[in-house]
């Protein structure tokens, strides 16, 4: 049955290969074309201030805001496709080639999650975690159907956690660096790996220093070609643009999406009438406009809230592991951190909850108390993707007005409630034996 269910997940992913995905897939195609030709010039070269490079492919012109590891991976994809189509034309085949690379990394991530749980808990728990990830509708939507590159980031992260659980600080640091070079969101795995290293290493300070030093070394080697081209400031400018996105909520059904709805509806009521204003589909609100209306900058507010939630979660997990709880509690704390980031931070995108899914699968496999909340978070993320993007450009998203109030707003309210529930589950899972709830 285990093998049959794995095969079912594979069939679903293979069937989705020709689907167009989101507009991001067109960006991956453009970057793969640019990476095949001259990867070190894609961010721009030189200039005072640094010149912003523009990558062109046919009628598409775009800049680069992902780290260099993504470009290196897309260069491999581009070279493979160029063998199949020397003209590098836009086609379903190119879409399938890019998604096949996502599928392969998705499968590798599933295997690594199984290996991690087999090391930490048991073979049955490893199988539960692997299936909870592999058959998760949000995971399938994110990678195989919509074409996000999140599984690429997940492979080095899980490799780092396996290394950390075995006390291999250098390998842990190198893998974490590769994850960050693929996508900046991998930084959220650093405290998870640090907590694991702290509890398994006889000399935790030394292990942390070795991991950090190795990570710096790997990042330095990866950036060396850009340094030699005088393009390092251009890389910093391009990747740094991720932090300058001006959306209060970038189609993430979270607390800031609720605030977006409240503000837009309250200001529109005078012109449209109360019913039309409060039931109209919600549009993204720029942070600059939010501040112009007299409200404080949401970025630091969100970061303080996330830091507070993360600090509480990891402290609880640290105490639990110290008392003899399974090290999987470190992964559970990481899932809570990512959930806090998704719900409480500004500028969050619809797919930024992805990394929490394998960590929740691990927690649910080790502790039955996590199973219902993990299922709820997975369903909420899947609905978030479906309501905004459907199953890609080939099909329209789910209707958002059937629930009178925009369905994404109701989902955001539910997501906040699930986050509070998630915190309650973490609290109970980390309670000392005999402690009153």
C-alpha cells in the first residue's frame, strides 16, 4: 500500500507536467534562457549605482530577484532543453522540462524526509511523514501544478537537518547555504538546524561556529564568479529587491489580507454603498498607500510579531527536547515559525507556507496531536492557491464571490484561527509531564 500511494502521487505529478502553471513559470523560462547564455551578467555588471540587468527572451523582459543558486539550477534545465530545441522556443515541452526538474527535486525531498524521520523516530513514522508530504494537495499544487520552485529549496534544507541530527556541523552549514542560495526563505530552517545541533553535539558552540563558517565559505565560492565580473553589488541589489516589494499581503490569506479588506471596504462604502463595498473582491493594497492613510509601517510590526512567536516556539521546543522529548520538536517549532511568518508578516506571498508542510508532516508522524492541525494548514494553503491561481493559466481560479464576502477573506480569518490553534498544539506538545494545562 505504501508503494501504491507513492506511485499515485507520482502519477498526479506526471499528469500535471504539461499544465502552464502561473506566470512565474514564464519567468523561469526567461531566466533559464539567460542563464544558458551568460549567467554572471543577469543581475547587471558594474555601475554607480549598480546597474540593474534585464533578461530578455522573445517578448519577455524581466529582472532577476532570486539568489544565484536558482539561476545555476535553471541553467542546467536550459542546457537540457536546448538539446531538445536548439531554437529555445516557448512550448509545452519547455514547461514540462522545467516542471520535471521540480518533480525530481520533489521526489528527492520526499525521500530525504523519510530518511530524516527514520533516523529520528522509526520506520513507520518515516512512512507516515513521507506520505503526508507526497500526497499533500498543497504540495502537489505548489510544485507540480503551479510550478513554484519551492521543492528545490527543500532538498538542501532536509539534507541540512539530517546532517544536524547526526552532528555533522560542516555538512549542515554547507547544505543550509545551498538552500539560501536557491531561495532566501531557507533562512527559516537555520534555527531548526541550530536547535538540533545544540542538542546532539557534545560541543554545541564549536558545532555552531563550524556550521556558520562552512556556510559562509560555500556562499563565498558561489558568489566568486560574480565578484570576478564586478557584479556582486548588482547581485545584492537584485536579491535585495525582494525586501522592497510593496504589498501589504501579496495574495496570502493572512492577517494583513483581513486588514486590506477592512480598509478597502470602509473607504469604498461611501461611493459604492455598504453592501457592494463589503462584498466586492479584495485587491492587493500597497504598503505605501497604507502609510499614506496614516497607519504605521507594517514591516517592522510584522517582524516583531514573528520574532516573538518564533522565540516562544523555539524556547518551548528547547525545553521539551532537553527533558527528553523527540528532536522532532525542533521541526515542529520550525513549522510554527513559518506559520507565524505567513500569518503575521507583511509582503508574504501565497506559497510562502510551503516549507512548513514537510515539517508539519514530520511532527504529525511523531505526535498524533499534530495531525488535525497539519491537515487544516494544508487544506488552507491549497485553498489559498486555488482561489487566487486555480491550477494555473490554463484554467480560471475558483470563484471568490459565492460566499457573499470574498472567500479569500473568510479563508484569512480561518487561517488566523488555525494559527492560534497551532500555538495551542505546540504548547501542549511541549508541556512538562505532570504539568497542568
